């Protein structure tokens, strides 16, 4: 089994570090500048989960076990 070893000189390493720093600064800028969406308030966890289940009415999901 052969293993290849990459040899980098000091200049290549410094250039790569600089590139990584630029990428990280760009990501940081996007996080700070981009407004974060405010989630709409839900009435309850039940309502939130019901919305995740799909479309329809509660009665469609409660045919077997009707609510009192």
C-alpha cells in the first residue's frame, strides 16, 4: 500500500492560511449582515406539529379517536 506525502513549503502554507482566513471573514460578514428571519409565533406545540403533518383538517387526523 503506497502513501503519498504532500510537501508544502512555508510560502504555500502561509498562502493557504490566508485563503482560509479570507473565507472565514466572508462567512462572518454574511452572518452579521444578513438579517435573521423571525419565526412566526405558534399558539402551541400541538399546532406546530399539526402543521408539520401536512394539509387538511383536524377531523381528518382524528377519525379514529374523535376529540371530546
